[in-house]
C-alpha cells in the first residue's frame, strides 16, 4: 500500500482537492437553495399575517363609521362568529367606562394618533387588544394570535417543518410554529415588522442548517465520477508512458543492435583477416615453387595465380566490410550531459523491469550532479546495459535480498558512476575476461554487451571496470571526463 501511494500520491492529492472543491460548491449551492426556500416561505408567512392585522384595522374602521344603531342593537357582537380570531368586541359609550382599565390609555393615544393602537398585550397567552377611539362610541377588539394564522394558506408544514416562526413585541414572543430546530449547524434568520402600524409585531423566522441537510448523495456521486475520470486519466497516462517507454527502448534496442552488429562485424573481420592473409602467403609461396617446375605446369601456375587473386579479393572484401560497419568517431558527437539525469532516464525506461523483479534502485540526489562530456545515446546504452546486467544478477538471489545502489561522484576532473548490486558476484576466474568480446557465462548470451560498453566508453575518453562487492555482489564503475 505505501508503494502504491508513493506511485500515485499526486493523483490521490488531485482527487482529494477536486472532491473537496466540488463538495464545497455542492454544499454552498444546497445551502443557497435552502436559504432561498426559507426566505420565500418566511415572506409568504409575513404577507399572510400582515393581511390579517390589516383586516383588523379595517374592521375597527368599519365599526367607527357605522356607529351603533339607533334602536339599541349591537350588531358588532356578531363579528366573533364571522372572524374566529376575534374573541371579543368591546365598546365604550360616551359616558361609560371600559371593562378593562388598560384600554383607557390606549383610547387616549388612539385619539391622538387617529389610528388603532395596541393595548393589554399578552403574548404568553397569544392575545392582545386593539383599540380605536371614535365618536360617539369607541371600540376594542380582543385578538387571538393563533386563530389569526391562515393555516389553510400557510407555506410550511407546521408539524414537521424545520423553521420556527414567532411574533415578537417588547421582549415578549409568541411561537406560531415551533419548528424542528437542530442543535448546532449554520443559522438562517428572517425578521420583518407586520404591515400594520397599529400592530407592530415583528415576524421572526429561524432555521438551522446542519450536516444532515448537505447533499451527501450528490457529493458521493460527484466523488465517484471524479475518481472514475482520474482513473481513466491515470490509465491513459500509463498507456502513454508505456508507449513512450517502449519507443525509447525500441530506439535504444535498435542502436544496440547496430552497435552489436558493428562489434560483431569488427570481430569477424579481425578473426578472418589473419587466416586469409596466411592463405595469401601460402598461395604466393606455392606459386613461386611451382614456377621452378617443368613448363607443363603452366596450368598449375595459372590456377595458383587465380587463387592468389581470389584471396586478395577476399581480403579486400573483409576490409571493406570492416570499414562499412566501423562506428563513426563519437568524439564529434559529444556534448555536455548531466550524469544524474542520464541515470534517471535509464531508470525510468527500466521501471517495468524493476517492478517485475521486485527490485528497487537507490540513488542519492546531488545538488551539483556531475556534468560529463559524452555522446548521449552511447551513454544511455552503457547505463542501460549495466542496469540490465545488475537486474539479471539480482534474479539469482531471493527478493528480500535484492538491492541495487547507484553512486555519483566527482574525482580529479572525472565523473564516476557506480552501480553496485547484491547478486552472487563475479567469479575470480571470470573477472579478468569479463570485457572480452564473445565471452559470456550466461546461457544464450553473445558476450558483446560489456565489450560494447567498454568500446563506447573508450570512444568518449572514458573507461569502465568491474570488481566484486563486499560482502556479496559486484560493482561496475563508469569513468568519464567532466565537461
């Protein structure tokens, strides 16, 4: 699991960041929707309650205009049956008194303000008096607040709504709708006075938005979609990286095959040139000996002359072959190369091989890595061959013991690259011949890999040598001139 996290930590961090960002936006959007829904319901409740209190003013104004009938009847008493929120209609005759002494100051104020005024407010019981002074008779209505609520048009379900609705006046409050308020969360509040100046009650609506109100299903779905999209991107990235790595390995393989072919052809030319030269010398000697024989041997001399001619031609063919496959002067293609970057590129290309064998390469990063003068492709091929040899050596030991350490140092104007493995090491009788062409101890090997590395390093003014590691394994060191 830690190895997987190290490999995909950037994608995991990106997923977490996108999930947090998207979930925050979804939560804010849901919070805005709940706020808008809350404010809409609160405004509707305010409008309905305002209509009722305005209606109370209109009733009193109508009673003041009509005044009592001359026959002594009291038709205003029938208002309680028409308007259920009106509990009682009181009147004061010109020389009479109010049944409730608290109504007299309210009547005086009403006469001054020329509008209805509040009296005997008792929000604990949900009741209040509304007084209007008029001539010759003044009127007062006793209002029941709960009955004043038009429940048939109410915008919220009073028994299960999360919104609490109250009327407040002079530090007193009357709860119209208790609401299922949660503990904690983010509060939303609405406050506004009723539309009647005579009844200055403030409508207060409160709601608390908690974690349970967040759109968890949408957030989980969004997280899954983001995870799927990133997984697809990871897959595409891996395919692209794999394709790029395969192309780079193919390029290195093609270069390696060409260089190996050159090494092979050069070796063959070297091996064949000596016997052909001996054939040439022997045929020339035979031709001279046959020249001393009787003249009837002219045919033999001509045959030997032809043999000499063919041998020379064979020698020329071998020379031309060697010239054709001879590698160009790599010094003309040398440039400044960061040795540490070259190693990292080779490790990147061989990452599938390391993973398949369960091996991990350790290399200390340097603040000022060696910059050497080398031919980039040749240097990559050398490092590639050395790492592959180390991996093949590590296959011969248990996975738990497979270690590969890479070192980079600068010494006396030279850049040194060391590759140390914990494999079985190099036998003492093999070590002196390890860089010889066509010498190998591995089944199916050509014995040209390390020979090619030595040839390439020498062409760049460097060298390569091997030794056994302590307590086990081998160490290959590549020595190149610093830029």
